[in-house]
């Protein structure tokens, strides 16, 4: 049982499903257990930093919540449903930019914005027009015609953040977002993410704000953003502190 | 955005990527030209013999050449983990497949446009049969190659030897289509027999495999 803050069971009893919930979730890659029986509940509106050394299972945890991989055992739910059915509410940023090297930042963002627009009513955002705004928000010039392959590492990271922000997600998953940034750029990214949490949610009945789950080695950088911290080691949860995250029942 | 809109978005993106890199078309073109030249040197055929073997050589050259491009088609998506962003998007996965297959069709079509006149010169060809039917055989045959090729290239994405795996899977499964394209082309060039049944075989093959690829692509894309 992890130590840390007392468990707030009342939150679990409400009708509002958690932004993400893992029940005894394990992930095996061959014989290697990347995640071992992790049970966590991330409340909607929480902002959580996941800490841990390399190989602790942080990225695997995020990829499970994103629906990019499925658990070998146990269950993972986002907003009470199977993660892949909730793709329109989730955005995932990896430590790689997830952008085409041959296209400019704006071309990349417009392309991915088009993929967010679907015919299924509220499922999807009308965010095509926000690509330029998203680039400006991360400090990049939308008129910059240079292909992303010619960007510096920091610029690629910021363009990648713009890609996920323009999707207007309720649940934002960030895997090592500060890995290629200097301290000042990291600080600006944290400010932007704090601001992002206050953006109003479009097309949803929920009253809570947005949820962020972020992994990093640099806890001090993410500190102003976090209202909960989960520490992992060897695929298991070591401790939970703060509000908004609980061990799942 | 409609399903067709998503297909066009993917197609436009692939054309943009190819326009800027020119990896696929250049590689395919030189490979196909080499095959045609090497075969012409190896056989030194008469005009009558050329018409007998040209169908086979043309389609084998296109098959080998398109295999080089089909492998690259998904490599672009793997670079920088772009494919994961695709998987996270709410747009239908089959639209991604269809957009990519259509872009590959256009790339191979460009190679065919350049290759066809050179091929006619090298092999001293003119159609004895209904030459206009090549306008049906070429797109049908090309679609059979690129549709399956795009699908099986995606299937091999997570394997270590994907460059080897693609021809190992694609060539056997393309045998009925290859037979159809080669026989139809030979029938048109020689006028010795009717190409109709072979064209119908190609149409049936394309309908069956296009439907299977569209239905199964979501599973292939999200397989671990």
C-alpha cells in the first residue's frame, strides 16, 4: 500500500467517472514486467506529476492511459470507458515530436487538426482554426516556413506541445515534456500548462477543469503545476502525495 | 469532416511529403528502368517474341519497383513516432490506409507514364489486339499491387526484417492478380486470345482484397 495523502473515498463515490482509472493493471513485454499491478484513480481536473527513474514504468503507464497499448492484466479506463473509444478527449505528447520532418509546424498542426474533426457530432473539436493560435501560444511563429526537421530540439518540443493543445483535450498526457528544453523554456511551458487547465471545456456537460498527467525526472520544474505526485519504481507505485490521485479500490 | 474528406487530407499530406523528399518516385523509377533495360539485354527478342513476354516483364518490373516504395511509405509514419499521433486521432484508421494506398497508386502511375514509352521502344512494341484496354488493365493491376502492398507493409511495421517480409508476403498473395495483369496485357499486345476474363479476374481480386484491407486495417494499425 503506498504511503502519502489520505484516501478521499467520497470523490470515488460520485457519479462523475475518473479521468483515468487503473485496476491492478500490469504490462508485460515478453518476460519483462514494465508495470506491476498498478491501481490508481486520477480524478477529473487533477494535475499529476509522475516521478521515477528510467525503467520505472512511467511511460508505460501513460501509454496505457492513452490507449496506445493494452494491459496484459487488469483494466484501464478513461472517463469510465475503454481509452480508445475516448480518443477525442485525450491528447498524448511523447518525448519524440510526433510530427513530420518534411512539413512546417503550421502544416503539421493543420493536418492533425483535420484528423480531430469527425462527423460524429460532439466527438471531435472544431480546432482547425486554432493551429496558428496554438503555435503562437508556445512561442513559435506560424509563418515560419522551415520544415520541422530543421527545427532545434526545443522548437520541435514546443511544436509538439502545440499539436496536443490544439486538440483541446480534457485529458492531457505528457511524457517527459521538458527533456529537450532549457530551464527558461521549461518554466514557460509550465506556465502555459497552468493556463491551459483554466481554459473552458467545449461541448461537455462536466464542470471540472482539464486533467494533466505528466512524467518527468525534473520534479522541481513541474512543481508549480502539480497538485499530486506519484512516485514509481520498478513498475510499481511507491508513493502518492497531494490531491486528486488515489489508489484505486 | 466526412470520411472522404479524411481520405483526401491523408492523400494531400502524402503527396506533400513525396513532393518535398521525392524518395519513392525516384527510387521506383530508376529500379523499374534498370529491370526493363537488363531484361532487354538478356533476351534480345524479336517483335513477335517481345509481344509474348512484354506483359510479364512490365508487371514484374512494376512489382519489384513498387515494393521499394511501399516499404518507405510507412517508414515516414514511424519516424518521430507520428504513427502514434495517427492512432490517437479520432479520424477513421481506414481513411489513413486508403489515403496512403491512393498516394502509392499515383506514385506508381507516374512511373508507368515514364516507363511505358521507353518500354515500347526497348521491346519494339505495338498492340495487335485492343490497345485501348490497357487503360483498364494498368490502373486495375496497379491498384492490386499497391492496395495489398500498402496493407502488408503496415503489417510488417513492427517486425525487424520488414524489408524482407513485404516481398515474402506480398508476392505469393499477388499471384492471382499478377496472372491476371500479365495475361490481359499479353492478350492485348498479341491479340491471340480474349483479355476479358483476365480483366474480370482483376476486378474481382481488387474488390475482395480492397474490402479485406479496409476492414482489417484498424486491427493491423493497433496491433502490439
